[in-house]
C-alpha cells in the first residue's frame, strides 16, 4: 500500500496546469500533480515517478501532448550495451505512449559535446598521434613507455591505498567506498593485462605498435608534459562529431526512433551564459575566481527544495563532487558551501574556452540540460528521463538550476530513470573496460 499523502502549501510559482497543493510521499519534497480539470487525456496509465518514489497516474499538462527530454550521450567513445539498454527502454516507453495510448509525444534528446571526458580523450589522442608521427627510434619509445607504465601503475597503487583506508562505518560513504574499491580492483586487473600486452609489443622492433599498445599510460604521460599545448577547438569538435555519428548509426541499427529535436551543447553556449546570468541576477548563484557556483543555501532560503530525487543526499560526497565537477577543482575558500556546484568553469590550459562576462571558460556539466530543455520546452515539461546513476547529483542539479532560473517550484512533472547492465557484479562502463559495444553485440547476433 502507498504511504499516506501529506499536503504542503504551494512552493515558488508553478506553471499553469498544475495542482496548487503539493503532495509529499516519504522523504520526497512536495510534488505538484497535473490538474485534471482541463482537457488532459487520461488513459489510466500509471508510471514510476522518481520525484515521488511511487507509481503515479500519468496526466499530461496540456491535452494530448507529452513533452519529454532525455539526457543523451557524452560523445567521447563508442556506445556499449549499457547505453543500448537505456535508449531501447526510452524507445519502448515512447512507442507505448504514441502507438498504443495515442499520445502526441515531442521528444528532445541532447548531445553532450563539451565535457571533461571529451576534452581529455581528444587531447590524449592528438598527443599520441603526434608522438607516433615523430618516428622515434624504438629504444627511445621503449624508454618512454616504461616510464609511463611505471607512473601509471604508481597512481593505481596510490589510489588503492586511499580506498583501503578505514572509514566510519555506516552511511552512504561506506557503501560508496566499497563500490569504488571493487571498481578500482577491476582497473588494476586491467592494468595487469595491459602490462602483458606491452611486454609482447616491446619485444618487437615496431615502435608504433608499442606506443599504441601502451596508449593509455603513454598518452597520460604526454598529457602531463605537453597537454597545455592542445587548444585548437577543432580538435575537440572533430572528436565529438565522430562519436556522435557513431552513436546515431548505432541507434538506427537498434531501430530506435530518432528524437523530434536533437540539441548540442556547442550550439547553445550564448544561451547558457545568459541563463547563468539570470540565476546570478536572482541572487542564487555567485562568481568566484572566474567560475560561477550555485548557491544552495540561498536557493533553499528562497523556498526551493534540494535535492528532490534523492532527498537524503543533502550534501554530495567527495566522490560525487568529483563526478559532478570533473577536472575542475575549486580552490580553498572559493565556494560558499561545500555542495555548491559549478555552472561555469574557468578554463585551464589545454581546454577549449568561450568568452563570458566572467572571463574565458566553459559550461559546467549540469547547466547544459537545464538550458537546452528550457529553450524548447520552457518552464515545465511532462517527462524527463536518463540513467539511474544520474539521479544525484546531475539530475537534482539540473532541477535546481532550472527552478532557480524560472523561479518555479516544479520544472519536471514525471522523472523516469533507466537501470544499468552489470557484468560480474560491476556496472558496465568504459572506464572499467568491461563493456560490449553495440556493434559487437549486433555482429555476434548476425545483424
């Protein structure tokens, strides 16, 4: 049985078509259901809504039209079956809404083409290609590879010692540490296999084959030495366009219907800057050392709820903040609150940069979705969807930014989250090298 509803007074302004009284389930803050007094088409469909942790009656805000935004790919590498699982789930639900229930669905999907992973992968690839193009004597290649392998292994061992340090029992930090340790042990196992492959390549006179066998540790070493020299935007853009095309080909091969709108971060940088200026003007974000941070304390004081999807996670852990901010690290005293996250990051050497009122920089990770979805769907949408691992902090931060900008109490009415594929107890992930690409799977299936 569902827990009893608790009614809250209305939060900051609501879009038209929503009930004025909010219902709270469990620990979740108030959720404002679409008002059924209009011409909405109600079929009896109930959906699991991450904003309440319960199945809720699905009611579009306006008539028969369903507006839907899904977080799309970060195009830095090929897609694997974990991605296929998410997009196929999205496609099945969309087809049920459209073909069986008769809703008119407008689906927007984004392409993240500005991101730390893209920036770093493009930079590493360029540095490795430039190194190989030097055609150095094989003995010199061996020496540089061995030094890079030693440095790479040293970092893995340092991280292992950190993860094995005692931590206070109980709480999500302990669970998080356990999972991170499992993942790190997988990475160390991967390195042992890499060491074997590099040893074999080192026994040959082929310097290029050796460099490519040791690509990850060698390119990391090259990045430390000369990464700051890679600043040409076209390098990062070409990398993103290559893997965006690969993703689109994979979706077509899987039979996933294309979205009604596909939006790219690089096409919305001016809008992102304006959006951030709007949040700053409301007093809910602040500039510090050339970056802009969300002021969570001010946001809450203004009557907003944060976080909504995972309300027990009031402050991000160190690992969650690292995932949230990527390569950006705030200096001592740079942020007002530990959980304040970056809307705009000052760019470092070796990173692309765009002009802004706060100096050269680039968008934070979370702001892109808030801006692009707002541009097309406005201050309220029926459905937002994405991977379950993105609930906190990414999706909670998206909601925070959008509700701060619009001055609204509810930007999304129904939040859908797609699960993971696991291999031997670990999430399928590129960083763990435990994935099967979509193309491999289709090839094995004779497609």
